[in-house]
C-alpha cells in the first residue's frame, strides 16, 4: 500500500508544476505573440521595434520618474479592472466602461472644486468620490433594467450607453460645468493642494492604495462570500438561480450598479488625485483597454494587479516612445487590440485542444 502511494506523492508536485506552467503559458503567451506582431507592424512603417520597446521599458519601468508615473496611472485602471471583474465573473458584459468612467470623472471635476470652498478638503473629496460613484451607477440602470426585465443583450446596450456617456460628458464640460475663466473648454480646476496626498514624498498618488484595496476586496467578495456566489450563479445559470430562490432581476441590477460604480470611482480618482479637471473631448479610453487585461488575468484580482502594471508600463512608456520615434501615440491601443485578438485566438485553440483530449 505504501509502495503504491509513494509514486503519487512524488508526481503530485510535478503535476502541480505542470499545471502552473500551463497557466503561465496561457497568460503570457498572447502577450509575447502580440509583441512580436506589433513589432512587425513597426517594421512595416519603418520603425525599429527593439528601439521602440527599449524606450517603453526605459521610460515606463527603469526611469524613477517614469516608474512613479506608471504607478500613478495604475490607480484608475485598478478601479476599472475591479468593476469589470464583478461583471465578468457574474457572467455579464459591461462594455460601457468609458462612458461610466468619463461621467464619474466629470461629476467629480464639477463638484470637488465647489465643495472644497465650504468643507474640509478630505470631506469634499469624499463627497465628490461618492457623487461620481452614484452618477456612474445611475448611468448603468438602462442596460441593467433591460437585461433584468426584458432579456435584452447587454453587449449592445452598454456599448450604446458608453457612446452616449462620452458625448454627454463632453457636452457637460462645454456647457454646464465650463470654467468661464479659461479659454480652453474645461471644468474648474481642483487646486493641487486640495487633491489626494502623494505617497512617500513622491509623485505617486495615494489613489493607488485605494485601487489596490478595491480590487483585492472585489476578488475576495466574488470568490469567498455567499453574496459573490449569488452573483456568479445569476450570470452562469439564471434558471438555477430562480430555483434556488434568488431574485435574479434585483441581483442583475446589483451587478451592473456595482460594476459601474467601481468604474466611476476610477474616474473620480483620476480627477481628485491626478488631473484636477476634465477638458473637452478628453477620453483616455481606459475602459476598453482594461478588458483584455482582465481576461489575461482570468478574472483573478491578484493577477489583474500585475497585468494592470504591465498596461501602465506600456501606456507611459509608449507615450515617450511615440514622441522619440515619431510613432502615433495611439499605437499603444493598436498593441492592446492585437493582444485582445491574440487572446481570443488562444482561447479558441485552447478550447479545441481540450475537446480533442476528451475525445
């Protein structure tokens, strides 16, 4: 009996290591392939890909100032990733992140400069943060109610609401919340001294801490609590959820509200911690950029932190490389798009391989 058990104990670590290796390959494989494909695109337009990636690493990771900017950029991205994890783990598609983010940012930019005039700075920032969260949650109600009570696919409705949200945010900046003292259309500017404090006498915003807390809490709630189990059940199998006595429409609305609220928090953090105002026609498109990050992390909050850091390095470093080499600044979005396509192909091939093994 002991002789039979010995080989099992010996091979268990090997099996565990092999499983970890496969997961690592699945996660990093699409990134490596995407970097190679993006390098081919750079070669086609006459740019040395090694020089481009060298500038990206130097500016986004190795430079002290660049690393601080990278960590600062992570703050809003972590909130967006947390919001997307809630929706995707619940089996629902919230593709309206850009509209929710911008409306949250505009709400914070419009309220914070006014609130600091009459309230303590910390309370004014807290209220602006909450206002941005509520605005984003309200904006998610239309696709949430249509999915919950009419069964309408949320992919279309969230994309439509995102387009409307971005347009509405620009209109509000140019009209209702326009700062009359500036020639450039923008909201009133929150003074640097009234923004979130910096960490350890650096330029890194303390919003990074809030973002890390948010994504860790979301991961634990979605994986370790009864409430998270209910949300996952509603998305994965609504009929089973109904038989289990769950209120599917209410939980569906809750998923959208929580997801959008977290994304709106990201918009608020970007304003009260970094930007200070919102300019007309500003749209960093963080929402769509974070989607492949969440999927690469397999909707795991801890893994998402690492991939968000990688995205921040590409974003900050890509801006510097674009200026030095004459590459359009939107090339980073091209790279992210290639990652998304490569990920989809990898998922398809992985699914076919699993089916072949079962046969």
